């Protein structure tokens, strides 16, 4: 009704804005990146083991109930 069509910004301003935003990124140093990677892998392995143990327990419980 009373709405106007949105004007598209030129691609050059979008690319310039993208370049500006990339310039604001603070990249982690190698030591920090290594620590964070190790933490992510360790937590993933631990959670995987917890899920595997819970799955085995539930499977054992369901097997007992089915064989009654």
C-alpha cells in the first residue's frame, strides 16, 4: 500500500563494508588457537564417551525388558 521499494546499495559499498569488517577481526595467536582446539577435541571425546556409555546402559535395559 504505502510501502516503497527498498533501494539496493551498490555492490562496491557492500564490498568496502565487508573489507572494513574483516579488518576489525582479531585473530587468535597460535598458542591460544592450539589451546582452544585441544579443549574442543577433549570435550567432544568426553561427550562421545558419555553418550556411548548411556547408549550401552539403555540398550542393556531395553534388552532385559524385551526378554521378560
